[in-house]
C-alpha cells in the first residue's frame, strides 16, 4: 500500500466552531492525523510518500473557479480588513437563504464567506488553503498510483473533504478529496468509478458533484439526515438525476446502529458497486462511526474496523482510501489502521 500523507495539514488548525448553540474548541484538529501517523509507525501498512504539486486543472473540473479564487485569497482579504484579524478565525455570519441570489458575488467580505459556506462550524485560518491544496494533491497522487497498478493507496490528509461541493465549504471540508480521486481515476481510463462513503455523516458534497453523472456511482452509509448533520441531504429517495439517474445510493441508518446492522448496509452498497460495473473504488474513510465519537451516534467498536476492511477488499477493485472524519481523537489511529489491516489481510 502507498500512503500519501499531507505534510502541511497542521497549518490548518481552527480555534473554534459553532456547535449546538455555542462557540467551542474545534473537534477537527491536527492531533487526529498525528494519531494515525503514530499508529502507522507501530503497525506499518506501506510506504509513506509526500505528494507533488496539486493538479489545478483537475481541481477546476470539480470546483468552480470563483470558489477556488475565494479560498486562495480569503485570508489575505481578512487581514487586509484589519491586521488584528490575524488572531481570529474566519467564520460566516450571513448566508443567502431561500429566495436570495447565489449568482451575484458580493464585494463585501462577510457576504462572500456566507455565499461559499453552509455552516458556522468550519473555520478558516492562515494555513487553510495550503493544507487543503496539499490534501488534494495527496488524493490525486493516490489515485494516480492505483491507476498505475498499485492496487490500493491512501490519501492520509486533513482537513477532510466529502462535505465540500462544487462551490461551497462546510463540515470542516474545503476541497473534495474523494471527488478529486474519482475524477483522476476516470481520467486515467476507468470507465466507471464508485465512491463508497463510510463516514458517519452523509457526503453531501460528493453527491452534489456527481449527481447528474453516470460515470461515477456514489453510495453513502450514514446517520439519518432527519436527525443528523448535514440534515438537508442524504435521504434514501435521492437516487441521481438526468444522466445520473440511478447512480446514487443513500443508506441512512438510525442513531444507535451497531456493526451487525451496519455491515448489512455495507454489503448492500458493495453489491450495488458490483452491479454498476465499477472498475475502481474510492472509499471516503471516516471512523466517526465509532461508539466513542463525541459528535456521532453509531456503535461500532475498534475490532469492527478490521471486518470493515475485509469487506471492502471483497470488492476486488483497485481502491483509494481517503481520510475523512473521526473525532474520538485518541482512537482514530487504531480504527483507521484497523481498516487498512483488514483490507490488506
């Protein structure tokens, strides 16, 4: 296994997020990746690599140019407003709700932040763009390695990505690393790619990006959006649109779901991946399905992630893992590496 790790991930370290009505320290922290790296030192799963430069032409095919321009310049604009802002995160305070316009980009900075975001829990700071761009490079390089015959690879990176859409950020995500990996696999010759998201939270950004495409099948197993973030997408009746009709599968599950039930959902998703004729697989790997996760409500245990990896390997497809959520920080490393061990074993 080739593992592409993000050497710049620590540059993105938000101070606080809005969570359940109050500002709290960020759940998404550099320590998450540090624990995975430590566990990989204890249980090596393959060679570690740093990525090359991100392929901006590919990124522009997934994300809108004006959105990318905003991400690249947001911190500079923030500091230009007031040098004292260097001690603060960027968080949105206003959004274009129903009936308001998205097509006109305001000149006001706060309005632009709101235009491109969908929650108040995703702070930006001085290193956010650099960290996100290096993460995108990890995902693209991991996909290229698999397309070149590596069999399996991983993009070990943060900030995560599966909530980021064509022109919006949220859910701690800015660039959609899994979507970039899927596009890279398509560009390398895979006729159809499957993205099978096992994070607790629905990959709304990934679904949005591919919802009208038939060449990328998207599946997600997640907490029921009637009670769980991101709330406004991820229902079972969302199956794709236009050319993508029938190419999106959502399996929402209730709070308290244990592995016995969860693995049945995974098998259903794997059966659909096979039926759709996917030639390569991308796995947005969130381990916030863990029973001790502070912001999620499934009941998987650490040993269950070994079985998860075995089941994913049963697809017998070239596979790219992309690191997503998991906020029981001390256990993140064990749970991620258990998936990889199960897959390789």
